[in-house]
């Protein structure tokens, strides 16, 4: 019988990711806290927290791992038409906390959320420290879509996205990929594959392959311009 390791409260060390369970896929450890030092240590090793309010903090490193290379994003013809219409405006780091709240809001398809109050507070703290960032999509001055995640070195770790109108989250991802490519980021971690991400060009790689990417790019000097990101890339760049 396998015993799931419990994290020690006095240090931020994690078990080797190779010890993660196969069922449920990637469950590595439980316990600990969400303080910045632990979160940074987790992402350094490709580990992320994911749990419900009635659970202890659960830490994951799934195999396979879904990733998206910024220069390989797939933009369908219909999405190109949406971009050309310029119905949306896009920003970065304008309202991180609101993006997190929207990502965690209950819907008919998802009545409960893993983005707990503790998670929101933890990642808002990471945002203030310059480690977590958001993309916002606006329509007629209203926030209608977006996403957020963590940056470390030349790797962006996507956490969650939301869309209140058709294609808003896709527009957010297109702009994120364009900007990250311009800044020299190597890869976006998508954690677990979905049809939505697959349609945008995401693919699965092995856990070992993802660990290799982290070692290669995660500890390089970060190419981002500062603690608060500003969107410089424009969708018209994809036409060139």
C-alpha cells in the first residue's frame, strides 16, 4: 500500500516527481502551505497545487504533461476573423485579482471550484511579488475573458482561463503566446490536456520531457520586462 507523503511545515522540500501516483495521475504529496517560498519551489520542479475546499492542499505532477510552444499556437480561420474584427481589446496585469475571481466563479457546468479563497490570496501575493501574471480580454469596456499563471525563467505556467463570450479565452491565449514569443519564452505549461487546448496547438509530452524543459529553461534569466507586464505584441504581427 502506497502512503502519500505529507509535506513538512518547516521546509519547502518536495518528494521527487517520479514518486507521483499513477492513479490519480500525478498526485505527489499533501499538506504544507501556499507561502511564496513553497510555491516557487513547487514550480521549479514542475509541481502545482490543486484541491477543493474540503481537502488538504494536494500537490501534483502529472504524466503526461500538456504544453504549448508559443511559436506553434494554432489559430483557426474563424479565430483569425475574430481577431481582424477587433471586437476585443487585450491587456496584461491590469486586474489580476478580478481575473482570478472570474476563473474561479461557479457556472452551470462547474458548480464548485478548486480556486479557493486561500489559492486566490496566495497567487495574488505572487502577483504582487512579480511572479504571477494575468491576461485580460475586454469588450465594450467589460471584462469578458482572461487567464492567469506563473512565470519562472523562460517558462510560463498556465493556471486557469475563463470566457464570458465566445472566443474570449482563445483571444487571451493568442495574445499571451505572441507576447511570450516576443520576449523569448520557450514554453507554456498547460498541466493537463483538454480539447480546447489541443485545438489551439497544445500537445502532450512525458513528465521526464517536461522536467528536461524546466532544467533547460526554468532557471535561465527571465526575459520578461519587470514585475508588472505590459502587452506590446499586436495580433497583426501574425499576418507578417
